[in-house]
C-alpha cells in the first residue's frame, strides 16, 4: 500500500475531516504524525488497562491515562501538588513545601504553602533567597527591616502580596478571627522553608558573655532563652496595626512598600472569558526578582496559546480545574490535568495552552523569576507576520487568517 503522507492527512482533514484508510482502520485527522497516536487511532482491544492501579489517582489524571491524539514524545513531569506534600505541624500552624528535590523540573523557584492560626507566629528569620508570597485566606501581619534600619509593618488579606529581598529579616503572624493561609515562592529552586536563619537558633548558639557585650545587658538576661528553634509557635494576637507601625517608625519608612494588593488591582486583560492581573517590578516596584500574574478563566474558555521568552512559569492552581498542554521542540507535546492545590511548571520558551475543563471559575497564579513580565501570543505572531508568509506555512487562505485575534486578548473567546 502506498504510504500516506502528513500533508495528505492535513489536506483531507481541512476539506472535511475525512478518514484515510490505512489497513484495517482509518486514521483520524487530529494527529498527523506517523504512526498516529491516541486512543481514537487505536485498536479498541488494546486499550484496556487490567493491571493494578490506585483508582483515586487514576481517575484524577484523564489526560495522562488517555492523552489527546496530538500529544507526542516524552517530557519531564510538569505536574506536582501541595496535596501530596507532607505537612510539618506545630502549635501555631503548619507548612508544606515543594522544592526542586521534590519537583525536578522546577530549578528556578520553590514553593511553600503555610497556615498560621490566630496569633500563630512564623518565627523571626531571614533567607538566602528572596521571598515572594500571595495570601489565599484570612489576614496576616508582616514585619520586615531593610539594610538602612527602616522597618515596615503591614496587615495583608486575601489576594495581597509581599516581597522580601534575600537577607531581609522578617516575621509573619496570623490575625483573628481565622488566622491566615498563604503561598510563598522563593527565587531559588532548592530553597527550603526548613532551612532558614532563625533568631532563636543564633541566640542559643552564641555564648552568654558575647550576648551580654553585644546587647549591653547582663548575661543572665538570656538565662531563659529557648534552646531549640520555635519555627511556628502560638503567640498572642497583636494590638492595633497603627500601634505597631508607630513603635518602629523612628528610622522612617522604606521608599518602596513591601506589600501589594494584586487581587484588587486593575486587570491588564478582561473580557467575558476571564481576567489577567499582573504584578512585576513596573507595578510592584520592590519585587526585583519575581513577576506574577493572577489568571481567572471562565468554564470552557482557554488561556490563549503563548510562551514566555524570558523566564520559566511556576503555577499554583487556586481554584477550579483545568487541562494544560505544553509544547517543545522534537516535536514533543504533553497534556496534564490540574486541580486546586496543584503546581505546574513550564520551562522558558515552551508553548502552552490552558483550558478550564470544569463547571466553575478556574484561577491560578503564574510566577516568573524575572523582574519584567513578557509574553508572546501565537495568534499575535501569526497576525503580525505578512499573511502570504503564514498562508504558505499552514495552507490556510489569507482571508481566514485575517479573522485570527490580533489584539492579544489573553483569554478566549473574547
């Protein structure tokens, strides 16, 4: 039998999606590669999966169990989840993390999910990496000191951000009535929440006579210090914000706020299919190493096919459910399903598209280890290239190309 080419399948599909006879079965239009992939192109007798399986996990990942016929090749795992991370629980709250040790592809950043009860304190500390965070629930009081001795104290709520440069000492405390929950992103893939420079550790491992000289008080001042770190512990709820701000105001305020209200900011894109909100260094000026977008997508809508030329994308899926396909050279393309609490990762320059596959609003956070957010949309590229050039690539009439969105809508349909 004469070999059927990729061009033959594309041409027949374009004129009506007609199937091509290839032996016992007809290959479908939808994946022109040879051999054709996907269940739609397979002998039904070979599709069963009778072996042992964890039914709960199996049902969570339909796009892994039966990938679209357009998926091709293999790619590093770009799905992870806080839902499978172990919690470290202490009196004032808990935390769980996903670092590069757990999620190999994520070399640019690591993530932490933390909850503090009312009055719960994340011990005074600092990191060797910068800390960026978004509040997902409740209220929290943050304190931070810059290298010129200027202190910043602020209360943050759902949708708010903070950013502390590497080495800036800070603390976090949950406020009543419900405490708080947030997600931290460090600008270093191997940074661990459990490997931080803690106040109590340093005090406990400094001789009392040195402490006395350093602070100008008697050595027995430190006779009751904790001999182990506190990390997260139950404290007393603080008083009014204004009182704490006044107490540290002597050196003046830092020139740039360490917090930002992303959830209440004006969207950079908004239509009937969703919204995109942005916080990079042009808007949240203190955030020099992290840019982020908060993306909300209506049921059935898609985040348009695009890529980021200057940074990888780390995702935190806040609510709803969706499906993401990632494209790379090779060709390689793979699809994965995501739900609340999951984490995704797309390497710099890789094309990707996300669809809301649920019945409720999908919202996720896209974080980039870069100061300036950059995006290139596939439709924008095709509509800003001379139509005859594109037509020769895709065998699409130039008049049809003129119907492609040219205004970078972000979320479709408009």
